[in-house]
């Protein structure tokens, strides 16, 4: 659901109208991400804007600072000046690990993967992006749909009111999702948030069984913080299922349980501000819901700490 684009600094930065138009096409909520390629991409865009008016340069600077939040991602792609200019490097890197597309000022070689900056509108096939789709409810399909969001963000939050570590299906899918985080985003802090049910175990009950329950959920070397929330009388409903990060969010209509590919669930990218509002509602000191303690930090070996 998230597509990585290489965007030539000179192509986006040298013209104010082009910059305004292109930068709004990107973001975790748009399904398109700009690759920080090369490493000094931000500096090179600003340098390309050197011919703009002072006011326009200031606006470019402000927009680039905002873009760091949820539009541009760093994936560690190599850049070798010996290969030539930016487009030569982008094409070489595309051959090694493809971008969804390359946006450049020109396409002298007529490469199919290159979109000229003046043609990068929603009608271009390489700019098409589905912000929501039906996803089969099996482990690998769910993992593939969520992987792009799991790869980025300092805080990775799974919200499922019906999370149940006693269920084998829940164990399988969360092990797969957490393994993706471990492999691609190892510094992230992972959390699982679920709703209190009077007839089901809460954190106080789960604490004593953590080793048995979470050994099949949390990959070696990781830890997950577990939150239980109760709805307040007359307050917000705790029903929707989300994957939330500080970069954006994905709504998973039917939840994370992989019942099988005979069923589909609607999966959709969330508006950035809405995703951050939902994330803020799950902060420890938030008041939308009542926190049911203790909050548990559980490591792969089943060790538990109150946090």
C-alpha cells in the first residue's frame, strides 16, 4: 500500500509551482513516499531552489521540514558519484532494488520506470496509488499489506479490542508482524492495545502466564508493551482496529485475526492527522479511555516488568 519513489532534487526544487504540486502527492496517507536518495536529498532540494524568491525559498524550507515527518523515508540506498549524475544513480539503484518509479526532470533514455516531473499527475499509471483495498485474511497477505508501515516509525502500535494471546491464530499473525518490525525497524517501540472484557483475562491475569503465552508471539531480542483499556460510560467507543505509528496509520476493518483467505478485510490508509489523534488517545495519560493496570512490558523470554 506504500510505494517508494526516487525524486530528483533538481526536478522538484528548481520551480516553485512544481515543488508545490509534487510535494503534496507524497505522504504515508497518500500511499507514496519519497526516498531520501541520496542521503543529502533535503540539502540538494534546497540548493536547487536557489533561484527562487526569498519567500518561495522560505516556503520550500518549511515544507521540507514538514516532509521529514511523514513524506520522506531513509532506506539506506547506496549512491555512487562515480556512476554519473542523479538519474544514472537512480536507474542503477532501480536495477538493484526497484523503486515504484523515478521522477526526474527529463528521461533521455526513454526508460519505462521514469516519470518526467511535468507529467507526474494522478492520471499517470506510475502515479496511481490505491489508498484502500480488500486484503485476504491470511497471515502473509496481512503482513504484506502492513509491511510498509511497520518498516518506519519510532512507535508501532497495534490496536485490536479483541486481541487474544490464547488464540493460535493471533499468535501466528503477531509473531509474523513483530518479526517484520525486528528485521526492518529494530529500534521501534512496539505496543499492543486491547479492550477490557469482564469475562476475559486482563493484564493482571496475563502477567502470570506471560512466558507460556507470549513465547510464541514475541521474537527473540524484542519486547512488547501491553495495554488494556476500558470504555468510559458515555465516552469513546473502543472498537476500530488499527496499525498506528508516528508516521501514519492503517485501518484494518476486520482486525488482525487471520481466519483464512476465504475472507477479505478492507484495509485503508488513514489521514495523517486522524492517525495521530488516535495514537494520542492511547497515550498512558490520555483520558478517552480508562487504563486498566498494570501496563506490562513483556520480552521474548516471558520476562515481565510493570511500566
